[in-house]
C-alpha cells in the first residue's frame, strides 16, 4: 500500500509540474506592445536585455508585409502606416537574438 501511495504522489507531482510548465507565461509578453491609432500602428519594446529583435509583420493568410530588424537600444519603437492596408488581422512576430518569440495581433478595418 505504501508503494501505491508513493506512486500516486509522484504522478500528482509530475502532472502539476507539467501543467505549470505548459501554462508558464513568456516574460517578454509584457515588454512588447503593438497599438493602433488612426491607421498608424506603433510597436514598442522595453529592451531590458539589450538584444536585437527581428520583426516580421504578416497577414493572417501568411502574406508578409514587413520584415526587418529593430536595434539594441533600451527602448525600441517603430511606427507603421496602415492607411492603405487590406482590412484584416495582422500578426507582429518579434524574435530576439537568443530565440525568444512573441506574437501580437491587431485587426485593421
């Protein structure tokens, strides 16, 4: 009976640790923002690790509308004119030098 209790306790610990790891939030989520105002979309990165970021903007159908790099400054920002953009959802994918990824979405129109 003691072995069964230990086995059950071990399984519960494994399930809890796996669940926590799966639900862990990417810390970069709160340091990157994408906002729209009057057809202008502003991206901002609070770059605490002083890394460079690759930024890819693409429509929901996969069409890439921008691909470039942001600098290594502590505060990064760039504004994009979406006044002539096709209506729909656009994804902004940020990838840091060390491979961390954040994707933010915005709906135009």
